[in-house]
C-alpha cells in the first residue's frame, strides 16, 4: 500500500486539514486518491526491451 500524502489527495485544493494533520496525512480520514495523477510503472527488465 502506498503512503497517503496531501500531494496526491483529490481534495488538496480545498482541504482545510492539510497543514494541521500531524503525521503528514498518512492517516487522514478524508484522503481520496486523485485519479488524474497516474502511477508511473518501473521499466520492465524483459529480454525484449534489451536486445543483445
């Protein structure tokens, strides 16, 4: 599970708690992942991507 963070919360623009949560938002009850922020996939180590 990834760590919650105000930077990836869907409510970050209008949140009144982001500077008052003492753990940086790790357990914020209002946290909701912003679906417009895409996860980056690490490059695969397949043989197809690295020809010899």
